């Protein structure tokens, strides 16, 4: 199953987790200092929250979570065939997970990722430090 990912910058992670827990009737699937993610079944959504009070935009980035690295490669091939510029990151540590992913940028400069989680990681480290990305 694929699901849409919405990654938001929030000013107060505790208040945001409280709000989104009530809105989606779900607890975070992963919670770390300054970070939380929700795996919502209905509607199928991965909601990611980054505590970033200095952000100039609410939107951090967008994504599509897929089930396998093969699906990431298929998406990459399809996007390249559509003449989009693709940035590939394999075996990258991001958002407390080891991931394979590809990135594209929409015409307004918003970043989209197609990714799969390979396994959990104890560290946050992300390529490009997504906590400071502005859309």
C-alpha cells in the first residue's frame, strides 16, 4: 500500500502532536525530541512533524511512501522518462529511519520524495537537513 506523506514545520511539537492525535484519532508511530510521525490508516497518510519555530513556511516537504526499494526505482525511472530531474538517495539515514528515496521538485519549488523505509535508525540525520528546508 502506498500513502501520501505530508511533512510540516510546527512551532511546538507537543501541541502539534496533541492536536493531530485528536484530529486523526491516532497516536504517533514514532516520537523523538522535536519530531513525530503518524501512520494514519484512514485516510492513508504519513504525517511528519518537525519542530522548527523559525521556519518561513508550514510546508516542509511532500512525499509518497511505497513498500519497497523496487517501487522507488520504478518511480525514479518513470519520472526520468517524463523528463523530470531526479535526485536519488539510497541507504540514507533520515528522520530516524534508513531509507531509499528519490526526489523531484515541482514548478513552485516544493520538494516531493518517493521513498521506502528499510529499517528504524537511532539518529535523525537527513540529507539537506529537512528541518530547515523552506517551501
